């Protein structure tokens, strides 16, 4: 799944000479947490976040009056508090790569750039959650089942054949190699709702022939 299909495309940016006061106002007005900083050619040179602004703002215990405080905030520029050369990802990379990058770097989002290093989008952890929801089909409800299978050709096919025999309609299939013992994998299959008696027959046959980890019906509002 490509980033360009899931990123936020309408990117709000600022320049290095934008005041911290204005940047803070933009963040609040648009309910966002980060602003890419671009130069005159539109190329990314930094990023400023709500945390940067908070850290650079005077303490509540300051002795400055309101006019002095606003003057100070208007004098501080984005270039003074931004993170230069921020972590980015290419528009043609995958969402999975974005997720790994954010996890490793412990960040919640990053600018998406094209081949010319121009900002074309923003990808955040919320976007990654949306992808997860979409590929699992959880909003469609139904039943999800988990299996531990041998990691060799044909093992998944055998499960799918049983589902086919019971006229189960598959919504999604996902695999994981994180937890199983060597030589095995976990497979998660979601099917659409089915008549209760047929559902019971299907579950019974799967439990009999495979290592069924769980069988759960999701109710998502």
C-alpha cells in the first residue's frame, strides 16, 4: 500500500522567517501538530512541532507583561526553533516502510517528499491506523479467526479449502511471523457473517483439523 494513496495531501507549510506566534496560531487553527518548513523553491529544510513551540515559549512564571510577551513571540522565528533536515519518506514508498520508520525513530509523523525533495504530503500514525482498519475489514464486522500453521507451501490452502466448502466469504487474510516458533507462522482470517448453524459446523471442523488460536466476532460501532 503506497503512501501517496493514504497521506494527507493538503499540506500546510511555513517559511523559516514565519514567527513562532504565527506558527502556533496555524497549528491551533488547523488542529495539527507539525508544520514542514520550506525554502523559496518549495524544498523541505526543516520541521516545527507543537512541542518545539511549547519548549521555546516563556514560562507561565515570566515577569513579562502581555505586550512584552507578544513582542518576544513575534520576534522568535521558525528557523530559530525548527528541527533542520527532518526525517522524511518518499511519496512512492509503502505505508509499511513509513510505519517502521516512525516506530524506529519514535516519531508520530513525517513529511512526504517527491524526487526533488519538495513536500507533497504528510503521513502520520493516524494514517497508518486507517490503513490497518482498511486492510483488516474490521468495520465490515464478521468473524476473525487466528491459526498457527506450518510455514510451508499448502498449509494456508488447506484452511481456505475448508472455508470454501462451508461457503464462507473471506474479507481479509493477514500473516505474522513475529510470535510463532521457528518453522511456523500465524495467519488471521476475517470472514463475513454466516448462518449460526453453518458457523458452528465450520468452527468445529477448523478446530479438528488445524491449530485454531481464537474465534471472535467483532462488533464495531
